[in-house]
C-alpha cells in the first residue's frame, strides 16, 4: 500500500505547514527567493530558539531507512529497520529521532517507481510535519548518473561525469543538471549528492574513476559549475564532492583510509580548482571526503574530522558558508581512528553541518546530545549548523511547499523530450581510440552478422539488462543480425573457447571490456577472437584505460559506463549512425611503461 498524497488528496496549506513548525504569522517566512536564500535569518533564528535540544540534534542527521512506504513497508524492510535502526518505519524514525534529512537508496527499496517515490516523499513530509514544531525533511539521494544512479527508469538517465567530460560541453552538463533536477524535485527529492568535483589523475583510483569529469582541473571546474547551475536552476540542492579532493588515491574510502600526498601547492592547482568554481557558482552543499591530506592537516585525522580543512580552508580561506555534509559515516575511512560515538561529535567540531548515515543512529544521536550536555559542544554551535540547514530548506521552498503531486510526476519524469536530450548528449560522448584500417563503422552490407561478447558487470538501476544484451538489441534495431554471449569480467578458458566457436558464424565481433588489469584474462579473449580472422571491436564499458592492454583489437572505443544510454550511443557509433565525437578527458598511459602516455588528454578519432 502506498501513502496517499500524490493524487487529489489535499495537503496542508503553507500557513498550516508554518504553524506546525511553530511559526506564528509574525514569523512567517517571505516567499521572496532572495530573502529565503539567507536574508530571513532572524526569523529562522526565532524558529531555532523554539526547538528542544533533542530536536536540534535530530535535524543534523541524514539517515537511511528501508521501505517503499513511510508507514507500510514490506516485512523484510521492517525487519531491516528494526535490526539496524531500532524502528519499524520511516514514520517511527522521524518520531523518535526527529531527523532533518533522509537519503534514498535502491537497495533500501526506496526507489521502485516514480509514483511510489513521490508517495514515500509525501509520507515522510507528513510524518515530520505532524510532530510538535515539525519541519519538512530534506530528502536526498546519489543521482550522479552513469554508474551511480539511485533512481532508475522510467526516469531519465544520463551519461556519467567522465562521459560528459568527453564532450567538453558545459551546455550539456547544465542540461543534464536542469533535467535531472526537475525530475528529482517532482519526486520530492530536493538534494542531490552530485556533481563529483574530484580531479581523477590516478588511473588506479578504485572509487572515483569515471565518476569524475576528468583529469584537467580547469575543464572539471567548468563542468562542475555548469551542472551545479543546472540542478539549482531546477530547485534542487547540488552537492560538490568529495572535499578536499578524492581524485588521486588507490584506496577506496568505503573500505580503507586513503592518504593524498599532494603538496599544498599542488592541491591549490589541482584539487581545489573545481571546488572554488562550485563555490563561485553558488553551490548549496559540499560533501567531505574520508581521506587524509597531510599537507592540509598533519594530525592524521580524515578531512571529515579536520577543523583545519573544513573550517580553516573551506570556510575561512575559500569563503564558503553553505551546508557541509559528511560522506557516509558508515565508511571505513572515517571509522578507523575513532569510535562511532566520537565521529559525529568530532565532525561537528570540525565544521560539518549534516551527519550522513551513521552505522548506529542511536549511538551517534546520543553522542551528540551528550557532548552538548557535557559542554564539549555548545548549543550555539549546533545553532550555527541549524541555521545553514534551515536557510537551505527555505531556499528550496520546503517551508512553503513540501509536497509533490501525481500530476507533477507525470508531466516531468521521463518525458520524451528529456529522454531525447539524454540520447543526444550520449551521442557526443563515445570516444574512438583505435581504428585499424578503418574497420569502423561496420556496415550491414559487409558485416551483417555480429557477435557481441564480453563483460556483464552488475547493471545500474533501471537498465534493460546486461550490456551485452543491450548492445546486441541496439545493433539488431539498426539492421544487423546479432548474437549475444556473456563471457564475464574474468572469462574462463571454457568461456573463451565458446566465444571463439561462436565467432566462426559471424562477420565481426564486438567485445565489451571492464577494468582490464595486468592479470585479466580479457586480453586473451580479444587475442583468441582476433586469431579467427574476424575484425574485433573492443568497447571499454567503464575505464578508458582498457585500451592500453588490448593491442590486438582492430578498433577500440570508450563509453565510460555500461548504462543503457551510453551503450546504445556506442551502438550508433559502431553502426555509423553518428560520428564519434568524444575526446579523452583523461590521458591513457602505456601498459608496459606507465610513465609514457599512449593517448593524451583530448585524443579521439572520428570517421
């Protein structure tokens, strides 16, 4: 059962919402956007003064919750909530902890369909506003597009950051933000943890990679600012991440504690550039990184807990006074040095405003309350963060119109115009790196029968299946006769033999590759297929660095992701329906000598 609210059900008026928040008519917030953006501080301070300590603490947390409904989730989700949070539903979460934010995840079953998401959002708002001095909840998600997207089809899915970086188009970045922002807002999601402002200069980076726009800080800065403006033009808070810069690490902060060895001078020239650009663009929020940067703070603390980094550099040197949100507090990068009870307190002392997704909300919530009662944190310090959070909620219109409607969903989410825009952007992303003898584009006349083989990594939200299937179907729709065969990311000798046998009945082979390493068997697959005499086209489904380890392929392309929109665009390039226009946003080094560049930044062939 869904929560009522996206149909004809009447919602509280603006006056009722404000009254529920404890605002009298004299304190009612002006609808003037300029005032709502920060010039109503006295009224917001009056609101804060009415809050209890427990309500203030709750407003600082952004928490996960399982279930498709705020009041009636599935039993498995109730069990997960009880096990991890100690409540049954989102409604109980809000009543017990008065959280100021909730984050949606696919794996938490929050994002099944557009109308369900909108109903969930309305149910959450209704539950929060029903509380004494209740405030609207700032609902957030990670909708970066590409390999990180929590809201799937029929919402519009765009190419990811590095693919957009391959276009170099700030107009495309702004269009992506504007359309994605409009669709998220229609679903009741008012904060997006995007764009990624990291400069990816390490090919071995296991956590950022194609989530970054590229390796050139100025190019990244321009695309970050454009996407920020697109999102915020649509009334959704953009969030630049991961400050002070997560682009040069070989350790995933979900599982370890990365150390960035950049000098202060290099940090200024490289990592800081996109964040400065985002701040100039009026970014609403910045997310911290669970990394150590000794040149910025030699204490050994992660940036999330570093006052020299978050207050000294971000707030005082860069002049940023918007909301600072932590990356997930369940990640190992922030948990290795201190216990889960200390992390939220130290984050607030460092200058953080929002505490995202602690592993134990009860432990974290009580730790912050105790720190205030014991004098380690002052209530005035909490009020500083509350003011920033409420400024953002006011700017986004949550204090005026916290609810969404079914009509808004239907006229906004996944419209033909939005889907067309995503396809046109994708057509500008595919990058051709190798084309021996002009084998591409493939022609239905000379190569009518195709075999599609290769990696089938776990598909992001809302795909039509594994990439081999999506690519085969796309090429079939373009007039080819296509056979699809998944050989996996680590093809076995048996899988390779099967692919070689299948190639005997075709005229050309397309191999989808995924994160090809020195020990990978994927190059063996390509070599064995090349030995059949059929032309072999390699499509790097994630990192463009794959091309350096595939010398036998007749042609190599990079799609920067295996999502449907990018795979279908690659199919149009392979078939010659569109010309490859993407240019490498990162350099590709030689596999046998990483000090040498094989394909430089900006490289790309065309037909």
